[in-house]
């Protein structure tokens, strides 16, 4: 059975994973601990990312994936009680969610949160109201032609896959330095999953640093450079995405795939 990690050795399975050199660190998470009320949810997570990397944050249901992502995005719940988070050398652990968003942290939540009563274009324009702004509408529609076709349609009447596209596009309408995708494939038909995968590949080609929380581990791993597996709020594996794809014992132990 695989052992859980400690702060000095984040690689548990496969070949040793080289730490990100200090000069290359773009996003740094140091020993974060977070709670929902009295419930201890995130238990000492640490990792570093280079700019432009895609990280798959994986684990079984209830392992603490979304809670970790929400903590990093600085939403109120769970509450960060200890630890440090840095983006491009600037501290995030002392910021509120709106301040993190202003710094370039953009979260696409699992429920997408499309604003009812507004068209596709109005959802995008509303996102652009806040500074700093990201992509202009023309660029968004170039990368999301389906949204261009439906720009006058009420956003909440789109299909699930189209709403996911809109949620990602809305994040890009603001300046994004680090994109968080929470379960982007959940509840989508395989053909729509393929479309979302194309979008994430485009994001990767654009050099946008991304963290994906996804129950469909194989799909996420095929897109990612690196992978972290969490269990009971702790990291049990950190290494390359390919290592996880190649390690059947690791997948059976913590991902059941």
C-alpha cells in the first residue's frame, strides 16, 4: 500500500519528481490548512507550478479536491487557517476572493453560475466590467464559435456543454494568470467532453497556467503536465501526469480507474 506524503517528499510513486527550481516557480502553495467550521478539510497541501503548466488535481469523491481549489481561489469556505499561497511572488493567502480575481485567479466553478436572464454576450460583457480586463469579445468568439452563434441566447438556456464553454469564456474575459477548472466534464456527453478538451488544449497552447479538478481522471491526465492526488485532504502523490497514467497500482489505490 502506498504511503502518504510529508512536506519534504512529495513524490510517492514512480520515479522521483524533480522539484520546480525556485527561479521557475510561478504559483506556490505552502502547507495550507483549511476548515469548514470545525471540520478539518485541507490538511497541509504544498506544491509549486511553473508558468504555463497544467496540473491535474485528482482523488476520489470526498477526497478534498474541490475544497483545495476553493481554498486556493480564496473563497470564504473553507476557511484558510494556516499556510501561504503566492502567485508570481505576490501573496494570496491574505486576500479575499475578489482581490485574488483582480490578481488574475479565475475560478470556473462546478455549477458554472451562468447569470439567469442575461444573454451569452451580456454574461461576457458583465465579466469585462471589472478590471483588469482580459480578452475582447471578438477574440472570445474566435475561440468559441458556438458561443458566437448563440450570442443573443439567454445563457441559462444553453446546453450543459455550451454553458461550460460560456463559463470558461467568461473567465477569459477577465485577465487570467491562473485558471481553476472544477469538474469541467461533469454531466456532459462524450462528444461535448471532446469539445471542452479542445478548449483546454487551446488554453494550454496560449500558455495559461491551469489547475483542473476532475473526476474523469484519465481525461484530465491526458491534458496535464503534472498530477497531484489527494486523499482525506492530504497529498498522497505528486509527479508527472504520464506517471499516473502508467502506474496501474496508483490508479487502483486512489482513483479506482
